[in-house]
C-alpha cells in the first residue's frame, strides 16, 4: 500500500532488506572468526580429533591402575612419521578405525586429517575448516534463494542461515554438520539452476550447465560420504525433479545417480562393515504404541525448535521447553504456508516444503517403520538438512506474502532475534570446564598429581589429555563409578607416597556403567572420602558446569597431610 509518498522518495529509502541482510551476513562471518577458540572442545569434538589423527586404534581404555596422562595426549597429535609410506599407513589406520566402530563416512575425517597436517590441532585450527565451509554454504544458499526468488530474497536467505543459532553453533563445531549443509545447499542450487537452463542452448549456458553438473554430482557424492542420512536429501532432490521438471526426469536422474555411483567403493567396503558393527540399540524402542507416537511427535517438535529457534541452547533447557519452541515454529510455518497459498504462490510453496519438510517426514516415516528414534538424536543435529528449506519458506513468505511496509520490520526482527540468541549462546554459557582442571594443577606444576575420575568414557579421558599440558607430572585413575573406591584404595595402599596431591574429579554423567540410584552414588562418595581422609586433607572444592550434563563435574583437591 502506498502511503502517499512519491515514487522517487520510495526509491531513496535509506534502509532496505538488502542492506539489513548484508550487515547480518557480515556479522555472521565476524561471529565465526571471533568464536573459533572461545570455547573448549566438547565430548564429540575431541573424539573427532582422535579419529582425524589416525591414532584411534592406539587408544586403550584405562584399567584399574593409574596411567600416565601424557600418553593419551600424544594420541591427539599426528604420529611420528619418517616418510611417505608412514603417511599412507596413518591414513589407512584412520579408515580402518572408522570401519571398526565409527558410524560415519570418511570424508569429514579425511579432510580434517589434511587440515591437521597443515595447521596443527589447536581449537582454532581444527574448527577453521568447518567455518570456511559454513561461509561457503552462506554463499551457496544465496545462489539457491536468488534463482528461486531473486537477489533480495537470496541475500535475506543467506543472512538467515548465517546467523541462525543452530547453524552458527555447528559452524564452530568440530563435527560433520557444517559441511553437510554446504553439500545440501550446493546440490539444491545446482539442480534448480539446471532446471532453469535446460532449454537455453547458448554457448554460455552450455558452460554454465557443465559447471552445475559437476557441482551437483560432486555435492551429492560428498554429502553421502559425509553423513549417511544425507540419503534423505537425495530422495528429496529426486522428488523435487518430479515436482518441477518431470519432463526431463531421466537427465536429472542420471546426474543424481552419478553422484551416488561415486560413493559405491566406500559403500561396498566401508559402509557394510560399519553396519555390521553399528550399535543400533542406542536409538531405542518403545513397545506401547501411544508412548511411541508421543515420542515421535515430540522429536519432530524438538527438532524444529532446535533448528529454527533455540540453537545449542537446547542442551541446557528441559525437553518440554524445546517442544514448546517447536510448536511455536510449527505454527509460524503453517501461518506462512497458508498466507503463501492465499497469495497464489503454490509452486514456490511446494518447492520450499519439499526442501524443508519432506526430509523430516522421511526420517519420521523410517523411525515409525523401524520402531526407532533417530529423528531427535543429538538435539536435532541429525536433521540439520531441513534448515535451509525451512528458512527458504520464511524468505518466500517475506518476499511474496508480506505487505512491503512490513518487510523491513519483520526482516529486522527475525535477524535480531537470531543474533540475540547466537550472541547469548557464546557469551552467557560457560565452556571452560577442563581449563579449570588444568588451572588447578598449574598452581604447582612440578608436584606429582593423581587425578581420580569416576568415568572411563573416552571423551572425558581425552579432554583431560588435551587440556592438561603433557609436561605436568599427572597420573590418571579412571574407573567405573562402582569400582572407583576399591581401585583407589588399592593404589593408596601401595603407592600413596608417590602422590602429594590428589584431584578427585566426580562426573555427574559418567556415561559408561553409571550407578542406578542416588543412594548408591552417595555411598561411593562416602567411601572415597573415608579412603582419602586418613592421609590427605581437603583443600578446595569446586563445581564445574558447561552447556550439557556431560560437562558437570565436582572437583575436590586433596593435599597429603604433613604428618603422613
């Protein structure tokens, strides 16, 4: 609606959606750079590092006697190599370790292995590759938005993805989810461009089609070799072909098939072995139909809530809060869809729903059929492939269904909301748990110490090894919660004088063989105190908490009593 302003004045508006989007994109890049090293590796990230070094096969779970912590630290660096043959042996060990127990394809770990060789294993170095790929994904999703809706909406879509709290976190997460979004948006953009150019036989368009063909085939192969659930996305692309360009379905099928074919060597050798070794029980099952249905619906709501609104805050919020956020997101998407339908945007609406909602429905159908719960696994990160499509729906609604005078306020509100959640995540949440342990030990660097930890979980062990400098004379006694007191008693009976200082690291979530009741937990804690008190004095107690239960520890620092 024109409010009476001349057309010339309307064209001179100092603020536009394009300018707002460009500022948001710039902020997205700055936030990534500033936060590369602003937090510790979390549990899965340090496992990614261990796998990337090619030394995962050398890792051995601590026994019931103290071990030198620095021996584990060496596993987080590249092994000593004397030539090209050793380099290939390291890569071979990396692939064999993936086949032996890791449920993911090799591309992410191989690319990170190369990056590790170039830049070392610091937090900044190991996260920088994903950050670069996430910036490339912002450019890729702009291309998708531009070909579907035009330049302005392409920029807005890129801005939404860039500062989306969930994707910003995973852009700085040393796991495979940031590159996964790049392969997804690149394949969708390439496919849509090919559909648009298929009837334009100019020399320029032939060159362009060649490029888009290479990008489509390569991104499909890369996606499948990065994350197996990318298969949902390949199916989504096939459905998109039938929806938009059924006449040339066989040409597009050849392209998608070529991408899949490139992965066959790994699928036949590695993926089949991984499947035989897979621990599928962790995805659980519920016998009662009503309970199972409720969990499936809850998974859908929580996945949408985490991907489109809360980001990594989901690790600190109760499930009901995440589900409520998901319901709000569902209502927003429904409102946008109805509004677009009323505006006659059925074709573009269908495209956005295929890219954003179809993968979610495919995963839900598989879960229901197999009686498993993969959809909500990992706080929604396994379904990060729905994110660009859902954001495309929002950009489409802003461009085609919203009155022009509301576009700038609504666009600004959405971007400010995302920016606030993202900045809050990196400034208000504690992520320096194991730094605190190292700081305690650094107060007397040369004093031999024994760390007693009620967990054998390798993520806990390797995070200690990463953050405690190897020159510190530290031994580690890591045991299951039910056995820690007994093992400690044996150690102190024979070796007590070797340790002037003991640091008891009590994990609230030891993961492997946790005690079942609070009474059992309290009993074991009392036993440990009784074992330590005759020879050691408690000097300091500190509670450590991160962004998830895995990061919750209580530290108790004991020093040997002068009279013993």
